[in-house]
C-alpha cells in the first residue's frame, strides 16, 4: 500500500464517528490475514452481571494468528453510556479480560463506542501472563488506546500505524504492541517541545537585549529567561487540557463541558494586524482572567466565560509587572499560520506542509490529542496525558541548551511499584496495630500482608464481581476474585489512614513520585467506597478494634473520654435513629475561647476557626447582591480599615467599642439589609429548590455536625452549626454548597456558579449571643421583601436553656434528611470522588523539596493538572490551592541541626502566616503575604546559619511545621536519589568522611530523620 493511501485510510477512519464498515476495512488492511470468524451481536444475559451496567453488546468481526502462534480477536463493543468511554475504563478492560480468558486468546483489538457519541476508542488489550504459568485467576490485562473520532487528531495514529498498513507482511503480536506504545510518542513530543522552548528562549533574549524596560524588570525580579520560557510553555500546555474538557470559550448560556475545544487556536485567530498574541491576549488570559477572582466567570475582554483557577500557575513569574512591561514575542512563535487565512477545518499538514521545524507552539500542540485522564500501568492512552507530560518536564529539568539530551526519568512501572510498596508497608503497620487491639483478631501479621497485597495489587481487577455479589446481581464469586474480608471489615481504618498519611519526596523533580502515590491513594479509597460504613464520610466511624474505638481509654473519641466534646457514632450505626447528643459538661466549650488556639484565614472575608465551637453561618446566592453595591461596600471597608490602621481584621477587637459598633453598622448590617431586599433570582423561594437545601443541611446532622437553628431565605441561608471532631467548618460548608449547586443546576437546567464563593461565619461568643442569633434567624422572614413559605427549624424557643436546647432540640424528626435515593447517591459519589480525594491529598498529605526552582514549578503544575482533569463539577469547583509552602525550593540534605537554638517567636509567626497563606485567593493579598513570609523565613535561616557557621536554605520542620505538629514526622519518604560522587560535598562537611560511595547513602540517612 502506498503512503498516501495508508494516510487516507487512517484519516477517514479515525477522524470520524465510528463506522463498522470503515473499521472492518481498516482492520483487514492492517492484519492482512484476518479470518472472518464473525459471530452475531451478543447482549443481555450473555454479558456477565458485573458488566451489564456498562456493556450494551459486543460482536467479533474476525480472528487473527501471527506466525509465532499468538491469537488475536477483533471485537466491537457498544457501551451503554456516553461517559463510559472515559469513566469506566477499568470495567471495559476487565470485560475484555473476561472474554480473553474465556476464549483462551492472547490479545484483542477492540473498537469501543456508544451510539450517541462522535468519539470512540481503538484499543489493544493483552493478557499479562507470568512466566510461570499461562493464566490464573488474577492475571491482569493491559490496555493501550487511541481516543479517536470527530474532534480527534490522527497525527499520532498515522505515525504509529502507518508502517503496519504499508507493509505487505502480516504483523507479529509484538509489532502491534509497539504500534500502541506511548514511549515513541513521548520521545517525539519531547524533541518538539525542546525545539519550541529554545525558539522561545532565543526570541525573549532578543527582546531583553533590545528593550531596556524588559531588561530592567527581568534583572530587578531576578527572572531567568529559561525559567520564564518553561513556565510560559507549561501554562499553554495546561490550557490544552482545559480546552479538551470544554472549560474555555463558552457563551454566557453554555454549560461547562460545551466550550471551544480549540479555544487557543480560536483566540489566536482573533489577533488583528498590529496586535501581539502574547502581550494583548495571553497575558490578559493568564494574569487577569484565570488568576483574578471575579463576581461572575464572564470575562468581558474576550466576551466569554473563563473559570477562576488561582493556585499560582497563572501568577506572573516572580510577580513581574506584566501591565507595564511589554514583552512583544513575535506571533510566529505561536503559529506560522496567518490567522485571517487559516481555517480550523484545514489540517496543519496541508497548511504548513511537511516542514514541521517551521511550526509554532500552537501548530505543534494542535497535532496531538490531549487526554484528561491520568495513565496507569494497565491503562494507557496513546496521546499527551498528564503523566507523559510529567516525563517530558522531568527530561527538561537538566536542559540548558539545544544539544542537551535531558535527564533520565524514572519509568512509570518503577514509580507505580514504589508507590504500592510504600503504601503496603504503611497500611500493614496501621491495621496490624488496630487488629491487635480488637476483640475480633481477624488476621495475623502474615495474613495482613497477603490480604493487603491482594487489595493493592489486584483490587481493581476483582472489584466488579465483588460489587455484583454485594448488589445481588451475582450469586457468588470465587474467594480469589473478591476483596479479602479483612479489608472490608477494616475499610474505615484503612480509608482514614490513607486520608491522614503524610508523604515527602525530598528530591521532587517533576513530581512523578508524589503524583504516582497520590493516584494509588485515590484508587484504593475508591475501591474501599462500597465497604465504608458511614454514608459518604471519609472521616467515618471506627471499625472494631480501632484505637479510636468505643472502649479505648486513650481515644479522643471514646465514650468515656473527658477530653472529647463530640463522640462519634459506633461503626454499626451510620444512620442512627438516635444521634449523639452533647453532654452537660460539654457545653462550656461551644463558645469562643480567647485562650484557645485560633486559626484565622482571610479571603475577601475573615474566617476564625476554633475546635468544638458553635458558628453562625450565612451563605448566599451568587446574584444576591448587586456588583456595584458589593464593590462600594468593599472599597469603603478598605478605607475604613486604613483609617483605623487595621491591617488584619483580627485587630478589630483592639478598637474601642464605639468603633466596633460603627464597623458592624457600616458593613455587616448593610450586607444583611441588601440580602433581605430580595435582589437577584431568589430561586430559593421555589419550594422544591428550598427543599434540596434543607435536606442537604440535615443530611449529616449528628454525624458530621450538630445543627441548631437554620432558615432558607429566597436568596440566602442562615444556620447555626457545631462541627464534630475532625470536621472543619470549611469542609462542611463546601459540602453543602457544592452538592446543592449541582442539584439546583440539574433542577433549573442551568450551569455555572450558584453560590458566592465565600460564606460569612462567626464564632458565637456567649449564651446570650446564641439566643440573640436564634431570634434573628426566626425573625428574618419579617424583614424579607420576597414572600416565601417558612423553612425555619422551629424546635428551639428563645427561653430554652443552652444545655437543653442543643441537646433536646436535636429531635429525631429533624435528624432525618429527605434526600431522594438518587440525591443521596449523588452526594456520596461527590464526597468520595477522585477529585475530593486528590484535593485532600494535595492539601494535607503531599510535600516535596527540590534544589531546582524549575523542578518546583513543574511539580506544582503536575499536581494542579492532576486535580483539574478529575473535576467534572465546574459549578462548584474550588480555586486551586496555593502550593508555595507545600512544594518548595531548597537543599533537603542540609537542615537545621537538632538542638540548634532558633528564634521561637519567629517560628510561631511563620507557622501562622503559612497556614493563613494556603487559603488566600486574592492575588494582591497573596503577593503581599508571600513577601512577608519569605522575608521571615530568610530571617530565621540566617539566624541559624550564623550560629552553625554554614549556609542553610531549607529545613523540614520550619517549612512543614504542621507535619511535626500532627505526627512528629512523615509516614512515607519516597523518591529517587541523585547518584553523584560526594567527594566535593564531603569537603564542605555536609557528611562525615566515612560516608563514601554514592549520594544515595546520604539521601537514605537524611530520609530516616524525617
């Protein structure tokens, strides 16, 4: 077959919706000797019960045997749901695994499609037989796929499959496997990416030489041209993933997911003569639209909706002044296609010809499919995915010139193995300890090791049958095809251990190990979901034998513990009819305690946090206050604070009483009056929508928090709530708002923001204030200008004593939520979604250090990207977390020596500031706060360096103080040590003369100390 004929076949098949005739023609030409061993469409009871929710039907169009005797079947699988292409990948793979075992085949070529989708997946699935035996119950299958269809690109498929089509010789199984290899794509993309990087570096060097303003800005901010270029390319490639999700370029009425999947190309095509794409478009997109919080997501400059992301990725590098510094990068660097002459319908090959060296950044990226799914060892997409991008970044770390070959990256199999083994030994320690305290000593240590190995290594292969048995779709399953009983019994303990794990990579590089172990944690917690006792709670009740169990005298959650204010439910009563109640001796702690530890987080509003206290919370609809009124109050508030020289709202308490009253009347009271005026859509006046909110508030009453008085008004909600142990107010309010936003959008048929991002919250100061707030909530309907039916929780009278009201007021009829089964399932799915698990891991579990500033930026980008690709509910998405003090630059081998005197007051101040910083979303506040923190950290490090006599630029306990506060060190230290000669560092007295050989000994010894 001629080259052009092969290209035309691939283009015709892979750039269009699935067509059986075209696919069959392609397969016959690919395999040459395909035997037409067809069988009719199989569906219904022929499909095993565990797969029927996802697989509608399947058929075979032929079988093939290569010259070495390997047998391959060619199948077409029709999936039941549109989203099954992306969201049931392990089930699809396990279904073909079942088929291959049943037919005793080695591999299959499969077209997965759905009737309503224009996209489909062409997969190669091969059994991973061991050398000892051909098959056993736990033999996994590995799948590699091209995601193709109407919106896909066929460049990669052409590169990978063209030789098999052209050759007259029938392919071996190994030839087909090579055609689905991601490594060739990774190598090609790396070379193109490197060429683009240095084209960009060359142009920026020219700009810096010619433009004194740019030169001065770069020098004053200590900006490396190479790092500037790396970050710019990283920002663009990040947006290729976002546009793949349909999150960019939406009209005002379009839903997220329906956006322009070629948004950056469309934006480039808007460039008019005389305009500069970077200076006039990208800088505004990066540093204004994506990084600046707006009242709505509509961005007027581009006449489109763009989400606020935060996080730091779209902050200017070193916060250079982008508005006053014109960095005019030639448009040709981004694309050599003239915007006015280009058409999105044209292929790049026809527009530019075969000279790919002339391609700009967008031209190269447009050649490839970008997939928003993380690759796994048994599931690979032959496209640009976040994991492969991580490899490219890792190889780029040591690249300083065009001829650089790049660093060697750690193969994904090694990352996967190390992550699994680390979790295996960590969990073995946890569950062995827990089971030794149990009256039901279900496993000895050896049994625990075996059961955990089965769960960690094979859980995703055997879960389908296990769930089918649990749901009654299958009568029984072989013991080897089920999650071990010990894992199910201790699911809550294992889940909690995974939630609270602390992990550090002291040489983080591109973030391969943190991302790898995070994905393993997510996978395991998803596998545990069917066996978790509590309803959607990852901070769930304790299984028998837990050190936090009912009879443990050391437990802070123990029934008999004098230190506990809020006891958990026993493991068998996830929806107890008689929820826990507060005891008489607990009530002294529900009010603000000026002597207790207080965390203060500030976004647009201050948020004071103490444990075990009652909060008055107000959250409102996004359109409940006019923009002009909100901005006016905000400006007046800032002026008022400046007048009294208040830098932080925590200082308000220092003001005289008349000033505090003035502040309340001018700002807090005005907000209340605006809310009651009935501005905006007031959709909460609709009885059905109001019921959604009421039921959500009551759903976890008694399990995560104690709910007191509340009311749902037409455009806002007031509630008094006491969080339980291990539940923070921000987690509770986020759960309420995100779940209800999704349900309200389903009801109204809308998409996008429902609630304002921030809620107002106030720690109740006294019993007198509690009664006053209760009365305010009860009287609120009298002041509303929008009529509505009352949703007041009318179970507490103002005269009722504090003790009896909070205890007896929690009546059984108010503990029962009326969420429908579907809504309850939706809430559970959200609470235990991959996104929520990743967010928890990134916020609470993962830490990293690297001496290279570029590596730190890349590692943060990988973590942010990993979060974004799993977020499907943009209407409720949180801003990305700030990671500046989670993934940090420094030499992790040189820390403050134990016993060295430090400035304790300064250390305490740094701890408070960094905790506060993590929650800031306002760009200006974030920049100001970061400067303060960095200065204080340098002051502390300099103080210590002067004492010890050598430079220290990093210390684990200083930067990651919360880990030592919670656990006195990390649970897992994982990473790949640098293998270099250590003679030079021995001379600097970083290690003792006896530590010779390789750097890994120093690396290992340092790891033991953290």
